[in-house]
């Protein structure tokens, strides 16, 4: 009899805690500003541009809803730390895993749970503080090289597409730091550079597209942008 009372009391407590949790989440969602609009406001331009404008309007945390998709946008380092470190096991990479699957598969960035832990342990030596410190000078050299390119363009009155510029600068840094290879993508084009850039832009596009039509195999060759993506993946895989 005593055991039955304890079990019943435990279930009663768990049920009420679950109800309180649902009520708290509902109240939190009600307090969170919601940004709605036309998906065309984001598609076709660097995604951080409209997101920054929405940040100025709605603040550090808001929900972004476009058709069937809904995202919580975080623009505060304290919230980001809470999600990425303190309570990381409470969150899934979700959409990130889906949109990067065609580029990275189950690599470190899109992986979750145990798969992520195995990948993370494998690269720990490369993330040692001494190694990162030794890379600082290289980061600085790449940044100065980028500044020189901007100065030349400014002196000549030539426009610079900054998203493309920073993507190439990041690729140069990753090439030297991870692969010990100098892409020098700020100076010249290369099929690999173009392929990487195309794949990354496709991942950005898929994050906001309302329908995952690319999962329909014929679309990969019938739709021009998907055909370019498939060709880029072939180049990248060589």
C-alpha cells in the first residue's frame, strides 16, 4: 500500500511538472516577438542582410516564420553560450544537419549526439591552445593580404562584393590552417574554389526554401541551380 502511494505521488508530481513545463514554454513563446513575411525577402541575397534588419526591428531573440518553417533567431552571446555549451545536450542541430548533409554527410559540424562526440575527440589535438596560438600570425597575414586587395580595388574605384570576398578570405585561412594548402582565392579563381562557394550558397538557399524539391531525384538535373550544385559536388569530390 505504501509503495502504491509513493508511485502514485511520483506520477502525480511528474504529470504536474510536465504541465508546468508546457505552460512555461507557451508563455515564453507568447512573449517572443514573431517576424513574419514573404520568403522572397530572404531568398536571393546573403541571408545575414535581412536577418540583421530583423534584429534591428525585433531584438536579440525572435521567432522567424515563413510558411511551414519556423526558426528562433539568436543574436546574443549569452544566449548562444547557453545553447552551445551549458545546455548543448538539450538541443539538436536539426535543420543544420539536413541542409549540410549533401555537403558534409555526418561530419563534425552537422553531426549530433554520439556521432559528434566521436568526431570531436578525433580533432581535439588540432584544437589545442598552443596550436591555435601558433595560427594567429597566419590569420593576421591572410587578413593583411585581404586588406591589400581591398585597397587596390578602392584606389581603382572597383566595387567589391563583400560576401564573396569574406567567403574567399575564409577559404584561404581554412586551406592553410587545416590542409596546409594556399588556395589564394582572393587573387585568382579555381574550379575547387568555385565549387565550394556554389555548394555553400546552395546550403544557404536550402535553409530558407519552403519545399525540399531537391530530394526529388529528377529535379537535381532538371532545375538549373540543382544541376550546378551537382556539378560542384563532383568537382569538390575529385
